[in-house]
């Protein structure tokens, strides 16, 4: 114990030496700012004493306006302590530091083990202590209201009680600011892991989905929770040791706890936003990647996926510099090969041997099958009419007679010339029909009158005979060729006249017969029209020419190809679609290889773009191959992405790449010659940087990651909850700060 000092026996200089151990310059009197508040005022200090300190007993030193010199000879012990200037937080903290004792290596290890144990215990007790402190805090508040704050018994917080127990048990405790901050961080990490363990226990024991989900959320990302617990407690500790108050410590703790989860999230979000834009850009990028991968199995480059000119320009630059060109070129070649494989796989699935000749032969087979099908349907439809008109029913053929007369009508006044324009076969048919009608007329005359010719009944033929005649004329139309002795136009006119006569007979037979006839006649008329239209395609002397005729004019519309495709069975349609698809990407002659099968995505895109939408639908939509049109559209989109990605600052001649190589070599040689280490480093580092950039731009994982939403760490929720709970220590921190000041004052007073 230090003996009490009798200040009444001390001179002014001796009193000064007691309150300020550090020597002051002899020529300068001690100055204390009048506005500085004392650290504390003891009960014995009176207003009159304080007044003396700032009034008549002080004189102003020259050059120190607003600062008053104190006459320590007139002060009591309490007044001397009250006049001490307030220490800064840093000085106060330094005043509390105790020199660390010297220890052996084993002693220091034991000390650190003790600190670790203290942190583990405090961290493990943090969660249950939070629950306990909430209950005891209510009790303490009630006691404060009854007995007055600070009077009587109060429940200690769990952390304080545990600290006291460990102090009494001799467990090592921090001895300086560094150890205190480390202790805080270790306790925070241990506390976070305790919460993780509690969450896991809840998730395993819970039976309800909500409780189980809550437990799983609390146990998410244990490593990140531990890091956040350490950084939050450590940040609060550093702020405390730097003199920060309770508010500053709380803010620092919250910021430190959230930094490990929020900072990476913010950084990733900024990078993604700069590359692709907002949510709309992200969705567009994801769609492009999906299209590219579905069509070719390859992932686009970053520029192709984003569609942004700045990124595409950067990739174009990388493809023209040393270190990046090789990677970019290889990726482009891989994409082209993948696209060619996709097209070939489609054509193989449609028809393994898809050539122009095969497609032309398929068209011929398909059209012939259509003709046969038309005949079958016609026969079935007209057979339905037979149920309403008996075969032997006489019917008039006046329209047919009139048509035959018109087809072989002579030139009035020029009978000899007329013979050159008459068709012998049609003339023979006209005469034969007249003879058959005469026979029918005679057969229909009353008994005994047929030989006299006295009947006035017109000539009629049986319904079955007229129908058969019409069928035979229709066959002549279908089988007609350029070398036929009767032009198709004459057969058509005769066919139309026979149809009209049959229509009259159906009308006479009743409404149902007329309706059946109209249905059959409509089908026959449209099918014959279709066959006439197909003649311009199939009337060729080689299959290749038939295929070319069918696929000519695809840019203007899909009329011809639509007629051809609809007129063929599914298997023939696939052959035609495969042949067209195979030719879409065939490179131009100047870019072909020796086999003639070189593929060009640029040519594919050009040919597909030149094909009208109706033609695409007719070729690929009606092929009978599920999803073919969508697959072709995807391949077109991929080709378009490749074109867009390469056209920014494009240099097809390759001179930019050559110039970049020559420029880099010249720069490297110049830097080596100069001996400038910085220049050499930059010259050697440029290819490395380009290589890294090209690898990133072509890395599938990186490209896909840029198209995803920036994920928030699963630990953010538990960390935020724990950080918010730390604010409950705000009052405790204020109380701790007040205690530190009281300890400091007592320490200073003891020295006095």
C-alpha cells in the first residue's frame, strides 16, 4: 500500500510532480484547458473550488488564449485529481495494459491452450446464455425498479459468470489488446458453430416441415458461419481496443459479421451485371446458352452468349493477339464441327442416304402413290353413290354429246381443212356414242314398235355405263403424256361433260344421292387439279431435275414444295427434307474440300435465311419428324450467334492477327535490347493475360455462371440473425466502458 500523501506540506512543484509523472519543460508552466471536463468529481469537491480553478486563481500565459495556468498550491487532493485532463481512449487503454510476463515455450503453449479453452467455453455457452440472459434480464429490470439501479442482488449474465468462474479456476485470460481481440474472434467462431450444432439437432429431431426447414437453415454453411462469427466479434473487439464506444462496437460487429457473406455476393453481382446487364440480360443470356447447347452440345463463348458488342469486340481482339488467338480459333473450330455433326445426325435420322437423286426419286414415288390413292378414294366415294342409283337406271348424256360435237367441230366453209384439226380418236368416240344411244333408244321403244322407228324417246345409257366411261376418261387424264394421241385438254372437257351428266342423274335420284355425288365430285376435281400442278415438277427426265424443280423458289414462298410434300407419304417427305437440310450448310465451291462435303455455318445461315417461312414449314414442319422445324431453327440461331460474335472488328483476311504477332515480337525484342525489366515483364505478360482472358471467355463453367442469378450465401440468414442478437449486448458494452473508465480513474487516483 502506498502511504497517503499530505498535500498540505508540498510545494507547488512537488504537487505537480505527484499528478503528472512525466517531466515538463522547465521554462513552461503547466497549462490545462479550461473547457476540459475532469475525469470525475469526488463528493468533497465543491462548486467554489471549481470556480477557483477557472477564475481569480488562474492567470493566462502569454500566447495561450483561452488556456489558464493553475496554481496547484491552493488545491486539495480531490481538487488536484479533478483537475486532471481526460485521457484519450487510446491512452486509457494503454494505461490498463499490463506487461506480459516472461514465460517458457511450454508455458506460452499452456497459456494459449487456456485461451482456446476459454473461447470454446464462452462460445458454447453463447446460445443457451442468450436464452438465460433474456429471462434474468427481466428479473434484473424489476429489481432496479424496486431497489434502485445497482442496489442489492442482481443476476449476472452467463458470459460474465463463466468468466468469473474461469478466472477463479486459473484458466488463462487475455493479457493485452491482441489477445483480447483474438479471444473475441475465437469466441465468436465457437458461438456460431454452437448455433450450427443446435440447428442440426433441431433438423434431425423435428417432425414438422417448418421446424425441420428452420433447423436446416440454421445449420447451413457452417464454415461460413464460423468465419462470420469470428470476423464480427473480432471487428467489435478491434473497435473496442481502439477506443470506440458501445455504438461503434455494435456497428463494427454487424459489419464484420455480414462482410464474409455480403462482400462476395456484391462483388459477384457487380461482375455479372457489368458483363450481361440486369435480369433481362441474364434471361437472354441463359436462353442463348440453352439454344446453343440443345442444338450442338457445345457452350457458346461469353460474347456469343451475351450478345453484347463490347464483349464480342474483346473476344475478337483476343482472337488476334498472341496467347489468345489459338484458344479462340480452336473453340470456333470445335463449334463448327459440332454444328456439322448436329446437321448430319438430323439428316441420318431422316434418311441415311439423302442425295438429290434419291430425293427426286422419292418425289416421283410419292406422287405416283398419291395418284393411286386418289383413284382408290374416288372409287370408294362413287361406290357410295351406287347405293342410291341402280346400275341399270337409264340416264341422259346430252352434255357429253354436246361436248364431243364441240371438240371435233369443223370450220364452216372449209371442210377439208377442218379434218386437220379434228382428233380421230375423239371423232370415233363421238360416232360410237351415237350408235350406242341409237341402240338404247330402240331397246326402250314399246314392244313391236322398235323396228318402225316410231318412238320419240331420246337415247339414254345405263347409269353404270356412263360411270364406267367417266372413270376410263379420268384414267386417260392421269396417264396422259406428251406423246398421247389425244391432248389432255380434250380429255378434260369430255370428263367434265360426263360429270355433269352424272350430276343430273344424282339430282334426279334425290337429295341424299345429290349430296353424295357433290362430295365425290369435289374430291375428284381438287385431286385432278393437284395432279396437274405436280406435273410441272415430276415431268422431268432425271430424278435430280425433279428434286431441283421441287425446291426451286423456296425464297418466294412454299407453294410448290407444299404441294409436293402434302402429296407424298411420310417416308418420302423425310427423304426430301433430309436432302434439303444436307445442302443448307454445304460450303461454297471456293471453300470446299477434296470430298466436296465441307460444312459452313455461314452458308447454312444464309440459305436458311433465304428460305421463306412457309417453305420452312412445308419442308420441316410436315416431314413427320417430331421437332424437326424447331431443331433447324435452333441451328439457325447458333449460326447467327457465331456470325454476330465474329463480325465485331472482324478481319477476315487475317492481317490483324499477323500484324499483332509481328508487333508483339518487335516490342519484345526492343524491350530485351533496352534491358528495361518493366518493359520485358509487360511484353512477356501480355500473352499470359490474353491467354487467361481467352480461357475465361471460352470456359463453359464460367459462361454458365455469368447467366445465373447471383446466389446469396446460405449462411447470410443465420449470420444476420446472430449479428442482430449481438445488439442486445449494447447496454452491457456501455456498462463495460463505464467500468473501464472507473478503473482508470481509480488507477490514476492510486498513483496520486
